[in-house]
């Protein structure tokens, strides 16, 4: 498969080095190839979006929403194509790919309805004969920069609200998943999206992503990726007035209390930690279990982990596929080795599997020292650290003692301790008796501290980010221009 950029309604060849898009389960299998793009081509994509802005923003919002419904229908018709691409290009198992596909459809469906909900409001004025109200209007051309771990759903939860709010988009996907991105853009175009309203630019984040985001014609930037990359992008954007929303990962924790249903907790923790090979920003990375129930929980966790089948994601017997790259796998091994050298106990796993793909055993490590990198830094792999606590206040303090604040969960049957946890934990999303993973189209998504910058994504808040508020003062105290009003 050959992939190109999509600029102003035309497929445009890149002008840089050739890159191969490979299957992480079988790296010798090339899925597609493409040429990276230069800053010159990135500028052309921004210019195409800028030219399309006036006409697209003038299109009635309900009409823009109906176009998203047409996109929804086209995506649904290509379900198997997308599922196959996610299995091959990203390494998800088929059930995981089917789940992501359905979430993407839900997102498009929700944001299509936002075309009827871009409401301003009327507000009482202190002045007589004055109508005061607000309007929601488009921001202008926006940059959408997305990661490889959810190559279908995350672009849709950014592109869809941007479009329905009247903004043309320059879409820069992750270099690991260009084929899914190209298919998405093709389906938007075939559904009837006007030329220039959605543009695709392929290339490195340093060369293309930063160039698009820093362009003065871009009025908003929506980014999902690692904290270091997000920080660099924020520094680049700090010099000019531009709207920014960034989702920058997490170090998500589960607290298990003595009152918890331990079977429920173990199942949820394993699902959160090892699903998608731990390559989720909301993946469970830390568990704090009360010392009274530690042994019972560890026994249950090991029993679940022993049932995980690791292998090529297209094998129906497999329940955990590969990591995205050799570098990602090897970095996970470094974290585990460092922790073991510092006295942590590797209860299960901790080894790469001797196969062609980028496979790693699901790994469980019990830790006493919370200062270890294994406990403090985002790993983005199937590695889980387990620590103990004595009081709930101690557990909450430990959950909060990391630079991130995306998601957390508590397993408890005590309403009072659950409510205390909800109020005091420093994260953007809290789950009770559920894994740390998951989100719904109509619910805001995002975190605190190093996990996020700017407004939340998804839900109505996700749409409002792509709008500007205009405040209107309409004074009708003067005399009418005609003598009789009918």
C-alpha cells in the first residue's frame, strides 16, 4: 500500500525520506510505505485549511452535523477494513480493535448531534431596552496531532468536534499508524467533506507536527502524546495567542481496600494493566493494596495473569498482542531491571519473548520504595507495580505523589471511604469498582498536573474548545424608523 498526504482535496506525494509502516507482530511484514513531508508541504496543508475556513464556518452547524452522520455511515460500512488495519498496523487483538472501532462510531454519532447544540445564551442586561446574548463561532484552522495507541478513536474525538464547530483541520497522525489515518481521511472526503476542510500531513513530529502547530494561521492545537513532547510543544506555542488542549499520559493507580470484592478487583486490575499491552494513557500502572489483603490479592492477580496468552494479534487465541516497537519493549525491560536491582520482587513476567515481534510478558512487580522510576514514570507497557498501605489517607497521598493526574480507581464496598477517595484524589477521572481505563463520548476526558493542559476533550466541553464566545449588546432604545409597525 502506498500512502500520501491529502492537501486541499488532492493526494500529494511527500518530498522527504521513504518510511515503512510495519506490523509489530511481524516486523518483516510491511503494511504500507510513504514519504515524509517537509515544512513546505506542511505550510501548504495549513494554507488549504485557511482558504476553506470562510465557506466551512458559514455552513449551518446542523448541516455540518449531518455531514458527520454521512461519515458515520461510511465508517460503519468499512468496519472490517478498519479492524484489520488496527490488528495489523497497531497490534491490537481483534476484540480490542472491534472495541476501539465501536467507540469511534459512538464519538462521531455524538458530535454529529452537536451541530444542533452549539448554543449561545441570553443574559439579562442592567440597561433598559438592551438585549444581551452570546454566540458560539468557529476558531479557525486547527491542528490535530494524534498518537499511535488509539489510531481510530482519538483522531475522531478531535476531528469531529472541530469540524462540527466550523473549523478546517490539519491532521498530523503518529508515524507508526499512517494507513489508518489515510483511510479515515479518505472516508471523510468520500462522504462529501469539501476540499481543504480536512487535510492530512505525514512526517515526524519535530519536522511536521511542530511546523503546523507553530504556524500563525493555526488558531487552535489539539494534541495527545507523551508528556515530554507535550511540554516541548507548549513551549513552542507559548509565544503566541493560540487555544491549546493537550492530553499527556498518566501514571494511573488503583486502591484496593479491605472491604473490596477481591475477585472483582483482580479482574479489573488485570484488564486495566494488560489490555492493549498496557499501551493506554489510562492503563493501570500502580496498585495500592491494604496490607491485610495483599497476599489474597496477589494470589488472584497471578492467577489471572497466568491466563494471558501473548502472541501475534491476528491469532484468535491471543489475548495480549505486541508492543508498538522494539524500543518500547526494551524500555519496559529497563524499568523492571532497575526496580529489581533496587530490591523490588518480580512476581511474574519481566522478560521479552523470543519471537520476531515486539512481545513482552505481562509483568507484576511488588515494590516497597515508591521513589523508583517504575512507580513514578509512565511506562506504556504491560508492567504493573504493587505497593501496600495501612490507612486510606496514606493510600490517597501515595496516589497523588506522581507528576501525573489522569485516572484512578478504588475498589471498596464502603461508601464513606469511597466518597473520601473521590474528593481527595488528584486526577481528572475517577472510577469506583471499575478499571482505570475507559471513557464515553458524552463524558469529558482529561487529567490534572502533567496529564493535561487546557480544557477537557470529548463531551460537550470537547466541542466548546473549538469555538470562540462572542458577547453581543443590542440596544433597541431608539425610535423605530417607520411610523407604523405591523
